[in-house]
C-alpha cells in the first residue's frame, strides 16, 4: 500500500515502464521516445560473477554480462550511455537467487552504464526504490564522472517544506545527467604486465609503514612531470619511489583510493573531501587520481603503480572504508546501494526510516547480511588478486565486527576473513574502534590482525610533554604492548605504533600548537578533536624565537626516535620526516590544497635540523639489527643459563628498576635490549644474535647524570644517536666506559650500542 507521503507527489504512468511503478512527469520528460532507440538484444547471460564482465559469449559473440543483486526489487533496467550521453534502457528479465542478469552482445570495454531499480517507495518500512535515479553498480571496476549532488540526485524531495518528513516524499526527477557512470573494463587488458611482478612479502616484524595520500604526496614534487602530479602514475614515477627507498620504508599505506564522493555540505562551501573516507565504489580506483583518463584506463594505471612499487621492494596497503558509504543518512543522496535495496545493505533502526549509525557518517553497512559480506570480500579479493595490493587497513573496523548490535570477535566478517585462502595471507590492520557503544576494542582483535595502537600514541605524547604521572604505561608501549597483545599467539607486531596519523596534528604541529586551528574548514573550529596531547614549546604557532624553534626541532627528533626504536611496527606519516606543517589544523579532511600537500622544499631547508637524515639512519638501524624488531615478546629473563635478561630497565643511578620505581614520578626511562639470545631462528635455522643496545629517554628540561650499567651488561658503550644534536648527518661515535656517568641533555634520547 502506498504511503500518504507518496501520494502527495504528482506522477503519471509512462509506457514501457515495468508494471507497478510510476515515474514523475519531470523524470519522464527527458527520456528518448522508444521509437528512436534501437535496442540491442539482451540474452539471458549468467548470475555470476556480479558486475559487468566483458567476455566472448555463446557462438563466439563478444559482449558484456551484467549481474546485479537487488533483493526485493520488482524490476531492474540496465542503462547504457553512448559518447553523447544518450541513454538506452534495457530491462533485465532474468532473475536467479535475487540476482538480475543479462548478456548484451556488442557492448565492450569503455561503455558507460548504470542501473534503475524498480520497487515500492515506503520509507516507513525502509523501502526506498526510485527508478528515476540512476544507480552506480556496486561492482563497477571503473567510474567516469563525479558526483555534484544537486537536488535531482536525492531519492526524496530535499527541499520539502516540512523537513520532518522530507525523506518520505519521493523525488521523481531524473538523476542521470548529474551522476557518474560505471565503465566496462577488460579484465585481461593488463595481464602481460603482471608476468614479472613479484610481491615483496615483507614479514610483519620487518615492516615500516608510510602513510601517504596519492595526490598530496605527488602534487608538488619537483621531480615528477607536472602532468603526472597528483596521480597514480606520479606515485609510480622514479622520483617518488626514490624518496621511499632512500628513506627505508617497506610499505606505503594509501589513504582511500576506492571511488568516493564529496559531501554536500563541503560542496556548498566550495570545499571537497580530500582524505576520501566517503566511498561509493569498492572495486573502482578513484578516477580523479588517474592521469590516463576515466574511461577505464585508471585501472591499468593503478596496476602499473603497484608493479613499480613492488619492483622497488615496497608493499602497497590500502586504507579501506567498508563501514559506511557516501549515501549518508536518510537525508543523503541516492547514488547506489540505497536505491538497489536499502533494507538489504544498511543497518536500520526499529524505526526503519532511520539508520543505525556506528560510524558518525550517517549510515552503517549491514555486514551480517550475506550479500553485503560477499560485496566486501569480493572487493578485497579483487584488489589482492587483480590489482596486486598486499594488505588493508580497515577504517573503523569495530563497526565491521558487530553482529546484530554488539562488537563480536566471532562475527561473520572476522570469521570469513580468517578462513579465506586469499585474504588470510595478506596484511590486515584494524582501526580497532567505532563511535558506537562498546566500540573501543584496542587489543581485542584476533590473531592474523594487527591494530593501530592509540595507547602507544597517547603514552609517548604525554611522556615528552611531561604529562605522565609515572612510566609504567610507557614501559609497556616501548616494549611491544604485551599487556594488550600477548595472548592467543599474537606477537609484538600486532601493535602498529604511531604518534601521528592523517587525522590529527603533524609531528611538527604537535610541538608547535597547543590548540587546533581548523577555521579553514568553515565549521567554526568545532570539528577535530580537542584531545591533542600537544605542547607548543612556549609559543602558539610559527615564531621567530630561535630558542623555541630549536626546542621544537629537538622534540620532533625525540618523538620520531622513540617511535623508530620501539618494539612493534612503526608507522610514519608522509612529510613528518621533513618537518611538514598543516598550520595547526588537526582535521584537514577537506583541505585539497597546499595545507595538505607535501612541501618538498623542506628537504633542502636547514630548519628541520637534519630530521630527514636522522630518520634514514634510524630506519637503517632497524633494518640491520633484529633486536630492534623482535618477533617475540620479551620475557625479562635470561634466555640462557649464563645469559642476560632479554630486557632490563635502569634508573639514572645505574641500577635495575624495582616495582616501586615504576610507580614513582620520573622523567627518565632507560631500557637495555640484549642481542645475545634472541628467540627464534633465521631462515637457515641458525640462532639469531645481534648487538645489545641501551636507550635512555629523558623528558625533563634540565640534564641528568646517568650511570651506565657496567659488567655484566657492558664493558663499553658507543653513542649512536643523540637527539640533542642539531647535526644528525653522522653518528656521534663517542665511547663511554660501563659504570661511568654520562650527562644526558635535557629533553633528549641517547642510543648507545654495547661495544665489543
């Protein structure tokens, strides 16, 4: 039965429409008369695979098979568009297990298409079918065009006078002129290029992650040709890869590259979604990052980027957003899943008009549903097997782990991933929280998963700004967070250690700003977290004070050195190694401009105080010394009868810490890593041995005298890193006798290697 609000719209039956549906006059007016359209035939085709797949059909005829899951729909029209934009609608009459399908001869790669799905309009029960809206195929492998989000793109009348029921009044205007289309792609077009591709397969313990934005990393790079800047081809350019290789990172973690849409409130303010956490096409590389055009060539360009990074020994990890889509709340646009089967794809409240929102973005995908789970896992496998990526970081992963309501570590999503022969072999990183009740799940994800460890971030920030009451928490974070991850066979590399990420201050801004400065976002500086745990070193923002600037440079060196010497997997944000700033913005999600783009001139400036060279030296140390990237947790006990503890903690007096020392206020913490008997064996079955190191972290402003542990810990120590030095181009190299006293400068880190 039609709702009262539905009856308020003015519509008429249009000849040729599937029975039981009605279109508005405005929606039908732009349609070409059927007599003018020469329809190609539609053969039955096959219900699998889903999406648009070009192939040679029966009798050797080439064409494309189209298959769309649309549970509950009453009819589906395939809409083909020619180069002029003219639309041809072809009803798909074959229905198998809720999948509408058909094979269209003569339709080949490069053809643009979409769907119109017919069914009831009854928002009170969650039914929101509207055939006036052209819908993007969820399985589209390439997308042409962009979302401009005018009123015609909404399934409801956006400007209805009574906004309390606006989402219940159907809008019958045609959206096709305003939305992008899927593009048919030839799956084997780039097959030969993968013949010599070799995945780096870096072990987790040896990994160093570099979080970057495809456009932001390449847009201003002087060594990349201008026409390639901001693109996948730009990231594949030798000038971009050279920086990554010289730096010493093993993987790039790309901010979202799935096709995404810009939010309406940003477009109204002349802004755009820069980060990309607003996905709408889970198989399509974001078209705006392609230098080769958007008619399907972006797929090959992305593959060539992956291949170039692999050739340099660098893995590719994608930041993926399967927890919500760009369709937002019930007041959002109708772009794809909402119009295909709103009730089947999204979590709805008891009031089925409303969405359950565990993401803070208006909607949450209903991952418990088999077809939604299939969409996600098909997408993941596609990016691994066809596009060549090496892993994924799951945005708001707790939302994916929810069963009906609560987060469940035995949820269908996690269970499917654990048994999948493709996905269980790649790198899996969880952002282990969402915004719903019980959503904070740090340390709770099962084996196979690593996690962004925000407790590491908070403890290290607090230590260096002098805000920790004692050093208990810091001790856990530096040594692999065994309190969080030493269960179920998990290892220290379950912790992805980070101090900064794309959201929040850059490393330079963390020591330059006490407060966020997000005014450019146009939200009255209300957006972005207020919990920054930052310290501006005595002045807010940029300053000419040489003392403040010197202290800031030292604090950046302290933070970065702490990160790269900690047990676990370090993650660096692109540009932090050069002292990049966002001018105090801790939420630059809509700043697609120099605020977010890397300023490569920083490589040549003396301001960062040798930060880039220090980063390279520290990463080289990690690479050379397995004691700095352990595969097993420390025991705190000797590994052999005549050996030393594998991990020991010391006070400035040179004695091992007691339980009381852990509870006492302190600005100094020293840890000794023994390389004599590292658990595990190398690839040849040999015992792993290494140098031993003493790391001293001192956060107080005044220097401290520290007595170096003598025998049996060491006879002599060689100073390898001293963050108090402005010149970081060469190691200090000074030697100190065990048992002697060294002066540790205020706010500094010393790394000493036991001399043999």
